[in-house]
C-alpha cells in the first residue's frame, strides 16, 4: 500500500509541475497577446485557463481522498510496527509475563493482524488501542514483579561486607 501511495504522490507531483508550467506559459502568452493585441492568442490563453481551472478543481476534489489514504497508510505502518514490537516483547520477556496475560496479548495481536489483512481500518484503530492498553498492562506487571527488573534490583540493600572505603590522593 505504501508503494502505491508513493507512486501516486510522484504522479501528483508531476501533475503539479505540469500545471505550473502551463500557468507560466499562459502568463507569457497573455502578456504577448496584450502587447500585440493578438485576438487568436488571447483566445488560446482563455482556453488554457479553462484547462488550468479544471486541473485545480480536480486536485481539490482529490485532496480529501488523498489525506484519508495517507492516514490509513500511517495507521497501517503504526499497527505493523507495534505488532513487531509486541512479538519481541512477548519473546524476550516470556518468563516475566503472566501466561494468561501473554495469551490475551497474543490474541489481541492476532485480532489486529487479521483486521490489517482484511484492510478494515476502523477495526485496526480499535484493536490497536486495545493492544496498546494490554501491552501497557503487561509492562506494568513486569515492572512490578519483585526482582524482575533493574529498578527493583537497584533498590535492594547490600550488606556492608562488599563495601570498600578508600582514600584518593592526587600526586
């Protein structure tokens, strides 16, 4: 989908350049027609104006559709990236995540993938939101486990046996 969007964007860019070229030529012809008082050239300029106006209307008509398509592509990219992130989190932390919570997260991940495969972007939005919440809960559960992360380990107290006092002198 992203490749198709990029191709359409390139096509739109070419059309905008063509329209700009047509406008420049039209202005030049209009100046010539005015200076030489050439009626035929003036009629040609007016016909060209109609073509330019048509192109502008067409671009305005397609603007909403193009923006919607871009939003869908951005949503798809976000969802696909998050699925990969979830897969990594589940794999890397399988010993730290409650099996029930992991299973629920996997199910939400699979539901999101199915919605992506079906190109149902409304469902993708809703399911992505649900998966993000589940991932946040899984992350909080991992963080709150005793001895489960660096934060809880750093708050543990150490016995005085391994503490070495020393003095520093500069030469």
